C-alpha cells in the first residue's frame, strides 16, 4: 500500500464527499445517519473546494483518495464568498425544515440556511480548516503530515493564525490537535475551538 499527499484536483470531489460522510459522526462513519449522503459535505467540504481549492491537499492510497485537509485562508472573506457563490442554490434545493424536524439532515440544512459565520473571538486566527482520514489511513502519521503541508502553505501566504472546531466527544481528534501544536481557545456547547499562531519564528508542529 502506497500513500501519497498531493494537491486537490476537481476529479477528487466525489471521493472527498464520501470521506466527509464516512468520518462525519465525531470521526466515525455517518453513512447511516443521513438520508441525503451529500448534505454533510455540502457544508463541510464543497464550499472550500470551490472557493479555496489551492488550500486542499489529498492523501491517496494506491492513487485513490483516502483523506484530505481543506480550509479557508480568511474566514471572514470565506463567509462572504459562501453567501455569494455557494449557499443560495443550496437554500433553494433544500428548504427550511419543519421546526419539529430533529433529524441529522434537517440539522445540516439549517446550517446551510444560517450560513457560515466566523466567531469574533477567533479573529486572531483568520484561517480555518477541516481534516478527515478514512480508518485505513489513520494512526500512521499521515494526519500530522497533511497538517504540516497545510500549515506550511498558510505560512507561505503570510497567514498569521488558523483555528478549527472539534466536537467535544471526538476525543481522538482533540488529542491529535494538541499533539500537532494547537491550543484550546474556548469551549462552546458540544464543541471546542482550537487555534495555532503561525509566526515564522515559532516551531512548527511538534
Ligand atoms: C484525527 C485524525 C485527523 C488524526 O490523523 P492521524 O493520521 O490518525 O494521526 P497521526 O497518526 O498523524 O497522529 C499524530 C499525533 O496525534 C496523536 N493522535 C492521533 N490520533 C489520536 C487518537 N485517536 N488518540 C490519541 N492520540 C492521537 C498521535 O499519537 C500522534 O502523536 P505523536 O506523533 O506525537 O506521537 C484522523 O484520525 C481522522 O481523520 N479521524 C477521523 C475524522 C476526524 O475525527 N476528523 C477530525 C474532525 S474535527
């Protein structure tokens, strides 16, 4: 089995949508949770692939995508671009669910209608990211290497900091982020915000 990290190509999109779903339940497979298999990725992957494709790196196993890291270099600009170029057609396609609809699909559709709004408390960390690897690729250092590739690219763009959100129950990912140089910024309801400054004289991921 040969693993390789390379830049994203448009033809990766269907595989990345599936990886998003198969890691979408606090790191576990969310396939059985959603009626529409594309919904999660419509929020957590699609807009990044459209708006900041140069910031997406793909991990392949024998040529087939098995993981990715993606994000936005400027979360405020990303928010505005999503309103212009990503969310409007999705809001037409997926109407606001009934108020008593607590299904996972309905929860993501509500996020699509709410839009993406970066937290003011995270403004010192203007970039943000998502990273997901299928189980076959986990625990072998590829997450760390993908993160290094992503952070090096942000540094080359002179981005001063990056943040992310992780579900409080995703214990493995929380430990991963702490091991690759992120610190806790605040805890929300059911999630934790992590950040990392990217000054060039700071050590990179430890
Ligand atoms: C979380 C994830 C990105 C980590 O990537 P990975 O390739 O498995 O992690 P690595 O092998 O590169 O590990 C890097 C470091 O993190 C630590 N780490 C990684 N996963 C861990 C876990 N589940 N528990 C404890 N520590 C962990 C490793 O011990 C390693 O530490 P060290 O290098 O200092 O010894 C990957 O497991 C994954 O995609 N999981 C499912 C999806 C997910 O939860 N994504 C995050 C959503 S917010």
